[in-house]
């Protein structure tokens, strides 16, 4: 297989603090020998595990970048035992454009793994993570939020895995992150995900969904900042005590948790995020907008649980994700 063209401006084996870039050559009309410059920090001291921390896998999700740019600026080598690799904006072109996917090639970073060293810009970034960064890591945290089109109760998540020892490690790390909600997560579409790439290597992997709407709040940014430090403490990398608050455990046992729009029109939520719902309860209405007088289509919960995720924009199209109901554990 070809070598990846990305050149790291940091030495992963060097002790101390380094701030640099992953430089990916990108020849284009306005810069024939240009590059995509992806910020990266490496903080290393002594012996210990390696944590790989990423944000903006999707470029319109901001709690991760806020927490990780802050951590890269403030984390001191003398406070850790091990190594912390921080990439605050994994899909950097998408992050700079404020888009879920890359403006260069349309690539969805979280559906393109394992990537290709001779592929598109997004595929090359994915390949570098697949073959260079992930193998270094013991613990992997990938921040997500709902972006411009979704909104969630703020949760950390771990997946149900075939290897139950690995699943237990991931779940313990998720609980240490200590978001207001902790979710055993069923993915709607796991093909090509960074999550799966990390888990297939046996890594301890945690992800999040911290609200949404294409912005962040002081509350959700605070969850991200506290959570990443808790995770590093739990991993034995960062000195200190866990900062723990009450957290509601949730599960997504099967496909009944997810509701998709069968109609297009004006989206009206009938319950709010975090509300308890019962099977059969109306959770949203979709109003026809081509003329007045039409009856809205009602959408119902298919099981008892918590209204944990929803479509965010005011208009919805057929096939769009409409809602997620998670079950308290």
C-alpha cells in the first residue's frame, strides 16, 4: 500500500509540549503546491497510556473543538504520565467552512474509513488516522454534537461490542466522562465510521452528542471540558480527582428508538428534549405547507423512554431523522 502523503509537524516520541500541523498536500487553482494544514498538539511526559482526542469529525459541531483547543493550550507535561494527542478539528476543511462535510470533496469523515492514501482529501485524512494515529492510541475520544440539523440531550456514548471485556472498558470510560446522560448506543449507520475503526483495533472508545443546532453553549462546552479531563484522569494519564455529577443511564435497544419522517413540511415538536414519553404518545407533528387547511401528520413514540434527540430545523423532508427515544436503565 502507498505511503500517506501527510507530513506531521510534530514528533510523536518527543517529550514536552508541541503544537504543529498535519500538512496534507493539496494542489488547486489558487495554490498549485498548496496544503491543508490540520492543527495538532502532542503533550508527553513519562510512561503511561496514549489518548487520542478529536473534534470536528463533522465540521459544524463545536463543543469538541472548544474543549480541545482549550486543553491543548492549558495541559502541562508535569501534570500527566503518558501522551495526549489532540486534533481539535479532524475534518479541518469542513470545520473552517462550518459544514458537516468537506467543501473540497464532499467527504463525510465519519462514513469514509478506512480511507485511502491515494484518494480524496477526506480519504487521505482518514487513512492517516487509520494507519498512523489510531495504532498509537490506547484511549480514543471523538467529540460529536448534532450539528446544524440535529439536537440531543447531552450524552456520552459507548457501543455494544462483540468483545464484552472491551465493551466494559468503553462503558467505564463513558461513565467517567460523566455527561448528564450516558448512552449504550445503537448506530443507525455504522459503515465507514471512525468509531468502528477504533473499536476494531481493540481501543477504548468514547463518543458524544452534546446538544446541536450548529452552535455551542456555555453549558455544553462546560460538559465537554469537564468530560475530557475526567476521561484522562480515568485513563491514568492526568493527575487529579474525577469531577462527578449525577448522570442518567440510557439505552437504545433496537430500531424502535428511531423515528424518520414519512412526509415533508413544517416540523412541530410536541415534547421537549429530556421529557419522558410513553409508547403511542404523539411526539411531533409535520404540517403540510403547500396550502392552508391541511391536517398535520402525527408521529408517535414506539416505546416508553426519554425524548433524547430530534430534527432541528423548522422544515423537514421525507426520510429525515425526526426523533430518538432512549430507554432509561
